[in-house]
C-alpha cells in the first residue's frame, strides 16, 4: 500500500482512526478508482447529526443558484472550538457529492503548520497526489500552484479546508474551476479573504432540546429516560457544545451504576474546574493570542450581567473609552470567543464563561488586580442610569428615592432610538421597548449588585423595574429581585424611605403568588418603619402609599370592605397634602372596591370622577384603566354602548403599552359584552384575538 493510499489528505488520520468532529465520530475510509485517482477523499458522513437545518438549506440553495463566471463559491463555517464546525462541513460536502456529483477533498491545515503558518505548497502537493499526479514540480510555490490550477480546472470540486486561520490561506488554495465549492472551517471570522466570502455560516451551540437528543443518540443509557430532569440538566451544563456532550457520554459509560443526578453534579463541578479536555488547550491558545485590551475584556465579561453582551455596556465594563471597547469586542468575536445567538446578540458561551473565570482567577493571583471589581461597578451603574432614563420617559414624574445616576466618563448612554421628531407616545413606546429588551439583564444587575455589596445600586434599580413590572409581570423573577432590593436597602441603612418602598414593592408579587401572610408581614414592617419618618409632605405621601398597599392586599384576599376603608384613608392623606395624582388613584381604587361590594351607583360616581381627572392630567395608562373599570359598571347598569366605547379606548392603550396581560383582560371583557348584545361575529373576533395573545404569552392567564 503506497503512502497516498495509506494516509488521508493532510495526514488527518489513518484508515480506521476515530476522529472527534464536534458532534460526530467519523472514520477516514477511502475508495479508489481504476486510474488510481480517489474520487472522494473525505471522512464518512456524520453518525449523529442534530439541528443545523438552516445552514444546510442556505448552502444547498447557494450552490443551486446560477453564479457569475469566475472563482468558486466560498463558504465560511465559524464558531467556537468543539461546536461541530467540522462535522457540519463534512456533512455538507457529502450532501453535495451525493446530490450533485462533486468530487470531495478534505485538508486539515493545522497538519501543515510547522512554525505557525501553513505550508501551502505542501498542501497543494497532497491535493495533487490525491488527483493522481505523481510527478510533482519542486521549487517555487508558484510552479506547483500552476499544476494545482490545471488539475482543479478539470473537476467540480468540494474542498473542505479545516482550521483555516487567515483569508490568505483560502485565497491561495482556491480551485480554478468556478463550479467548485470551498468550505473554510475556522474559529475566527475570515474577514481578509480576497473579494470576501460568499456565504457565512456561524455555528452556534445546540439549543437544549437538540443537545438532549444528541446526548441520547451518542450514548444508549436507560438512566436518561428514567430521570429526564437530570438528563436535561446534564445537557444544559454542556452548554450545547457537542465536544462537552461527548465528555458527558464518556462519564455515563464510565460510571454505569451511579445515579444520574449525582453524576450530573459531579460533571458540572469537573467542567467548571477543568473545562472540556478536548478544547481547553485551544481556548488557552486563543486567549494567549489576544491583545492586552481584548484579554482584559474577556476576563471582565464574566462580570457582565445577563445572558448577552451589550456593546455599549462593554464600554462601561472595560472603562477605556468607546474605541478600545469596540476593538476588543471585535477581536473576541473574530476569535470565536464570543458567539452571535439567533437573536443577533453577542453571547459568552457557558463553558467559555467558565474558562474566562479561570483566566480571571489566574490573573488575580498573578497581579492581584482589581479590574473585576471596578468593571462590575461601572457596568451596573451604567445600567442603573439607562433604566432610570427609560423609566423617566416611560412613566413620567413619580415618587422615587434614588438619586439619578451620573453619566460615566467616556461612556455613551444607550440609544433608545428616540429622535427629535418623536412624539410623546413614541418616546414612551421606545423607552418601554428598551426596558423589555433588557429586562433579564436589569434583574440580573440587582442580583449581582446585592451579592457584591453594591447596595445603593441594587435597591435603586428596583425603582424603574417596578413600573415595568406593573405592565409586564414576571412573578418568580420579580420576587427574587425585589427581595434583593429590600435586603440591599436594609443593609445600606439609608434612606429609611427606600426600605419602606422596597417592602411595598415586594409585597405585591408575593400576594399575586398567593403568599398573603408573607406580603402582610412586609407591609406590617413597612408601616412600622413609617412611624420613624417625619411628618412632611413627602413622608406623609409614603405613609399613604403603605396604606394603599394594605388596601390592595385586602382586595387580593377578597376583603373588599376592609380594602375600601384603606383606600379612603389613603385618599384623605393625599388630599390633605395636595397630591392630586394620589387622590385620583385612590378614588379609582375605591370605585373598584364599591363595584365589588355591589354599590354600583357610588362606584359609577367615583370611577367617572377618577376617569375625568386621569384624562385631565394626561395619564394615559390610568385613563385607560379607570375607563375599563367604569365600563364594567356601565355594563351592569345596562349602558352597553358607553361600555363598548371605553373598552375600545382601553384596548388601544394596552396595545400601545405592549401589555399582553392588560390586552387580554380587555379582549375577554369585550367578547363578553359582544355576546351580551347579540353580536356573535364581534364576540368571535375578540375571542380569536385573545387566543392569539395567550399563544404569544405561552398560555398567559
């Protein structure tokens, strides 16, 4: 057997050698032809393949479309090491060979890097031998390249170039046939390919359902089916990285008698401490190649709250100005140390996050730096400032206790997309969009701030989150967030008014989850704390707010008479201190209580008054809500036309606020009203719209 037959192109593996390619085990097996030319010289197609449908369809579509004469189609496959780039490239090559009759070749350029740069003449020599050329020209690379062009001009070739590091390598190895396809696999974006690549295929980690299914296909283990919760957790800690799933499969095979829950916990600890054995050295090498600014940012990214990386927040995190942050972020993305998710946002892969933590710990031991503490403080203060800005646009003036956060030096504020031409409604809508888009990050900021002793920032962040919560409740998360805000205010020791406010804000999601006694305890402590406050208008306003919350708790329990008494008491205080908004709000709440008590005439008077005052104050959300409550009373009094008009106004506002819960409430009520008046078609239309809102909200009540 000669050397050409015994080895693969580029020496990737000998016959029968198992090669790990992300999410597949592949074996190099070759077939020859009568003239000695190998028609296909590739690893076999993948054994286990999950997801990647979008990438496959994009490549097959690009190949099928007519192309202008010239160079071959160039496809770049990029992503973090171990994510399955090679497996995808191999699969695509086989699909093209099977469906379109291409000749396929595979080269691992890392096998041709004696000193870091690929020996392209050697690569071309290997490829030429695979085409049956035995008389290779020695000497200058240009002479061998002419042989290469001559041979590749005769064939429709799919050439997979694995572990490419630069566009120059790709350009130099392009086949001369324009009908050929080059699939370049790289851990970094190949921005320097001459003329650019034709199709970029970023490969992201597998989403959890695909990761779970892949794990079950890699290893046949009854424990996965018997304990689906632990199986899902096992797939989750692998972060959708196929290389890590292979490690998990090895643990399952090695420890056949251990409980899956125990094994999962042990593997999680192992991955956090040591990383994925197959890729840790690669990540270390990528880190070592970074410039100092990018390396610092990589270590600091573990301090960035939330699941994604905001480019503007990175400027605050790094603290070196916008240009240097932009350059560092760009470098990390090119090195595939950051991935772009399906939503287009940059993310630090979970297992890479653990690697960044290890690098940060090592840097801290080596130089004892405080970069992490300073970066964490800067980015949380940046998010606090943006949340306050958005809340001021969204909710307008209201009772708050935190001082506005100042701008950070050399760090721009978030762009809410607001222009001078925007009207008030547009500005409010854009601010709301930002708050909703950044909700997970803001909640995480509270948790991180509290955990690291940034107490003033933690409770201050809860103030803008409160207004957003009223329209967009995410109960479990909000309880955790507001509890952290309460604890931060308690630990900070000042101002006492902030602690009162935090306890009230926490009480509401508690009672909305049926935890009435816990909510009552928070309000009892809040009321006791107000006794230590002064007797000025601001302190009396806060005291009235606590009384209002007690009334709302009574309403949630169905204790409407007690609730009405609390709303009346709160209204008296607001009237005495001249707070027109507070008095209007209590009038609205009292009208709702009278409605529940069956006192419809009194309820109509109260709600008509509250509705008119809210409208006069320009309070659009309260105008809609008072109108909705009034419409319910008018329906009961037989005044359906007036009720329908108010429902229509409330629905328009709910949609403007993008409050799915409020929209659903109005749609259900409108459908009921339509049925009551014999409008079957209108009722069906409202029911259909309500069903669509529930589906969007995942079964929203």
